[in-house]
C-alpha cells in the first residue's frame, strides 16, 4: 500500500509540477473520513456502491484556526442500511452462481454518502483513485479493475457523482435517483438507472389529481433537484389542465424550525385539501413531526416514491395526519434468502455494522465505553463517583441480541421496492460484465471487432455493455433493458389504510404504466380507497365550487383561475355546461328558461278569440252593433214622425251604419294577425270613423249655419222693434194720436231675406259632404294598401320572453295622415256643434253632438298614454276599448235622447215640440227650431201699434 501510494504521488508530482524546482514535494491536501464496506482482495472485478446510511453529517464548530478534518456522519438510517446489505447479498449470490460470471469473483467498495453531496463526492473521488487518499485524475494501485458505481442514493447525490463519473466515462447505475434532469446524456453520458424517470411519476401524479377532479392543490418539495424538478413537471401538467396551485413550499435541507413552522401554518391556512409532496423521507420527517404536534388533519397527501413506503415517515401516531395518503411506489418483489442474510449479521465484522448494532439495541460493543457510560449514569443519579464498576456494566451489548425479535425497518421485507432496485442494479452490472467476458474474439463491438479483457478493461468499454444489457431478474422474471439510460415507468398506486391493529398498511389500489396507451395507463379501484379519517368518498379540493349550468365563471381579480365567482346568466342567455366560461345568447325566437340552462321557444302572444278578454270584447262589440241596429229599427218604425222627419233620415242611417262598422271592425283586431286582418282592421276603422265623423260634421254644419242665421234674424227684429217704438214716440209728440204707424212691409222684407228656417245647406249638401269626406279617406286608404300595406310581424323586442304577433302599419306616415284626417273631421264637427249649442230648441241636437264629440276626444286622448304604456295583447285590448268607448259615446250622446222621446215620451214627438221656444225677453220674435230642418213656411210677423191718448 505504501509503495502504491508513493507511486501515485510521484506520478502526480511529475505531471503537475514539471517546471517546479526539485525541492517541491507532492502534498496530500485532505484525508476523507469515509465509512463503508470493502472487499477487493483476490477479486477479478470491483463494483462500487454508495448508500445514504446516515441521514446527515455531524455539525462542526466552523473553527478555521486549526487543521480542518472531514466531518463524520450521524442519524443512522435502518432502511438504507438494508439497501447496503442487499448489495452485499446480491454480489455474494452472483459469486455463487455458475451461470453468471462463473470465472469471475466480484469484489466491492461501498461508501456511506451520509445523504450529503460532499460525502458523495468524497466517496466518488476515493473510489476512482483506488485508495483512501483521493488523487484527482489518477488511479493509484494495481488492483482489480473498477466496473461501475451503484448509487449514489438521492438525485442530488447522483447528479454530483454522475458529473465526476462522466468525466472518466465510468458507468454509474442508480437505484433511487429519479430526477428528470439525469436523462440529459450530454451532461450525464454514463448514467443509467433501474428506477423510473420522474417524468413518469409527475405525469402519474397529474393524472391522479385530474382523475378525482381536484382543481385546488398545494405542493411541497425538497430543496434539491429531486424535489424541484419533480414538482416543476407536475405543476406544468396540472396547470395546463386547469388545476391551480394553492401554495408551493420548499422543505429545507438543513434543519430549520422556523421554515417548518411556516410551512405548517401555510398548510393550515390553505383551503386546499390535497397536498402533493416530492421529497425524501429524511427531508419530510421534521415536517411530519410538526404536523403531528399541531394535529393537522383532514388533508390527503400525495406521496412520491421516495417516502410512500418509508418507515421513517410511517411512525406510530401518524395515521391521524397521513391516513388515506395516496402515493406511487416502484415495483415490489420478494427476494428469497435476503431476510436470512439480514438477520445473520456479525456485529463485530466492521465499524459500520457495529454502529448499526449499537443503534438498533441501544447499547455499545465497546467494554471500556460501557464502563464510562455506567459511571456517568451513576454519578448523575447518586451525585458521587462510584469506587468500582460492576463486572458487566449496563449498556454493554453481548453481540448475541436477536435482530429477528425486533419489529424494525431493517428486517421488514414486506415492501421491498427500493431494495429490489438495488438488487436489479447489481445484476445489471453483473450481466454487462458477463457479456463483456464472453465476447467472442473477432466479433467484438469495438474497433476491429475486438473484445475487452475482463482483467483489464476500460470503463467506457463496460459502458457499451451496460447500455445494451437485457436480462431477466432472478425469481421475478422481470425483463430489464435501458432506453436512453431509463427503464419503463411502472408504479403501484398505494393507499395508506389503517389495519385492525391500528397500524398503517400499504394497500395497492391501482397501477400506472407509462408504456401503455394514453387512455389506459392508469387503473384505479376507487372503491378500494380509504380516505383521510376513514371516509369512503373522495375529498373535494376546489378553490371555488363548480359553476352549475345556468351560470358562468367570473374570474376574481388577482387570484388563480380556479378561484372564481359563479355569475348567473343574463335573461336570454344560457349555459348548459358545468364551469362555462361564457353564456350563450339564445336565438331570436327562443328565450332562456328559469334555470338559464336551456333555450326554450318564446311564448307566442296575441289576443285570441277564445281567451276571457277576447270573449269579453267580442260580446261588447256584438252588443254595441246590436244596439246600433236596434236604434236603426226604432228610427225606421218612427220614420214618419216629426222627430225623425226633422232630421235627414238617410244621414242618420248612414251614421248608424258607420257605428255598426266601427263596433264590428274591433272584432277583426282579435286573433292571430293575418295579412287580410291587418289590412281590414285598420282600413275598416279609418273608413268607419271617416263616414261617422263626416255625417256628424254635415249635421253640425247645418246647425251652425242655422244658429248664425237665427242670431242675424234676432238682430234685425230687435232693430225693427226699436224703429217702430221711435216712430210711435215721434207721432205722440206731434199731437196726432189717431195716426197708426205700421212697418209691415219692412218686416216682410226682413222675413224674406233672413228667415232662419230656410237652411242654406239642404239634405243633399249634407250627404255630399259626408260622401266627399269619406271618399277622400277611401282614396288615402287605397294608396296606403297599394304602397305600404299593413302586415303581420313578430315583435321580439318589446318583451324578452314573448313573441308578440302584431300588425305592422307598414308606413307610420300613412297611418298618421289617415287618422289625422279623422281627427280633423272630428274637430270640425265639434267646432260646428259647439257654435250651435245655444239654439233655443225644445230638442237641442247641437248639444247632443257637442257632448258626443267631447266623449270622443276624451276617449282617444286617454287612449294615447294607455296604449303607449302597455305591451303585447293588451295594446290591442286598449285599442279595442277605445274604439268601443268612442262608438258607444257617439251612439249614446246622439241617439239616446231621440230614442228616449220616441219610446218613452212619444207625446213630445209633435210638430209643436219641434218648433223653437219663445225667448222670455223678446216675445216679438218667433224663430224656427233647430230640429225642424224640413219646415220652411213658418211666418214671422211683428206688429207694433202705438196710440197716443190725450189726457
């Protein structure tokens, strides 16, 4: 050993310091403090191994005033010690086989990485150098060639060692490093692994989250490449699928109670019920203890393969916190003979096994150390130093303790998953060496078809066989081969369930196979899952509950997209999907239902014949028409009487006919609008009122002219009376009392020239006026019907939920002109009647017309606001009511007084009653009656006799 060490130093000296003076020496800068197993004597090939047997390196005081030394390790890990023993078991098993490397005895060099990058680097350099002192770039010694390194545990450790191994083209095969960064062959050209790439695990976790509809999850990752890359890939996939991350925390690599407390507070405050954890068991353990202390329950944890079956996490009491956990475990297998190997340990074989034994049984194998410890305990109890210790001090191990009797992670072979990976990794190296050894000369893969020598091969030559190895694992018959350095992504989906003994059991409830088709990669037996608090239904983990059909998502400003408000769709809009982003506008003939999840046909509305309101209007219209006809019958029966004769009977019947038309045309407004009904209703109404109002206007015009003639006659008569009186007074004053002054000729002249009973407008004139006025309206209506006729339309804008079937007037200008014309006729009739209202008649028809027109105007003035304030069929009803009211008003005011006289007071239906009443203040004037339109022979005489009698 001393000679090889000298040769190594000499080589380094000449290589590095050729230009330095002869006085320079090769100085060893550091000596590493490594522990492990080593068996290289008389071995043909040496396999390296690296395992995190301890959890961390021992802390140092950081003093730089003295020579620094490599730190030791602390925190013994029974689980990883089992991995180490599995490698020893596999090598021993291979050496005993006759079908695999029958002529080659394998040795090993195994180091403890202490779950620390620095220790992993120390072990790698030492392994490559071939001696305890590491000399970079040199292989010191002439021992057996190095084959490959199995290790180095976690992804961070493997990344560090793989960079160094890659520099020298040394193969490295990992059993536990899953980080996706290690798939980069440019950075890690000689790295292989028998555990699936985390790309598969991240995808499997994402599919699991999506399978249960969880959209609001928290993530926790270790502060290393394993945690960062794993969570990064997971988050990218779930966020692309619409899942939101409630929080994302990082577990410290170095113990930090403040950081752990902060993470616990984040978990408690978050509403996320699902928490995905990418971490090793060592890094996660402090957080689990703090969660237990705070009794954080009602959470479902998604575990990565690094801790899903770890006994370091599955401690007594964790079921309240971690019960129902779902996780992904690599393939499990039984390894025959392994458990016996684990139990048959010699505690005195090497320092590492001694540490294991002392930690396992809480004793020491060192007698002197046991004595010191016993004395120290006695001093603490009694306060004095005992004079002598007992023969066998307390705390001394006998070396015969039974490992089998302890329920310990080390001897538990029920969940051999990572352990199985170690077994596969060793066999992968052995099969590659076997293929290298049995290469047929002249058929080799190297230049010139040469083969490598098993006794002296280069690491890059073994790397060729490692990449192309293909074998079946003993006992399980699992086929192992590498695709770009990785194996297929197969996982068991594991559920933490509490068994009858109150302990956590790992129950396989499904599988994930990354090599299958996308739709069939994951299979889960949902009914086999027991959730947190032993619930059978999957928990809900959403920031906001799903928006049901009829609502849409409203994003909250500044919050993740999974946090939203459910906003009801507006009227006329629907959403028929869960979590709809937008509401859909219903088409023109459809409207949203009350739930706003379906477009339903709009209600078709029109004033139908059969509904109560329609029936009522029909009855009223028919009643009005029948009453009008009855009035006509009464007039026909009394056609020869003075009252009927005093009026133009034909014009009266025309007026009654027009009222019948207006009554009946209101019925045409009912029912579903049709082209014919739209044209008929409006035109019949316009013509009916035109005929009615023009007839009234003819009557009123005659009355107005008669009133003006009467007023003129009265003025002339009054003037004649004053003249006669003046003449009489003059005769009296002249002394001729027998003289009688007469003005008969003048009176006759006046009667002849200004008789009010002789009408300027005859019946023919009145009829002509009515005919012309109606003809003008008829011409206008004809033009209207030809140019822009009324037509039925669907009104979808007035009321959202209804389609109102109504008549479109065609042209607003035309209908305004037509009904403005009717209003003009009504105004003229009212003005004429109003002027004639003071005629001194026994029967004053002018007053009746005046009141009738007032009713007409009141009805239609009231109609305008009522019509504009209503919608749908009620607009039609308002219009019909206006028509009926105005028609009844005219019928009542004009014809009710006549019918009253004809039917109730027939004694007043005489020629005398048709004459004018005497004016109380002027008994000298006799005038014709306004009702005696056909009487023209009444004589008016005014005789004034005046005598003067002398006293």
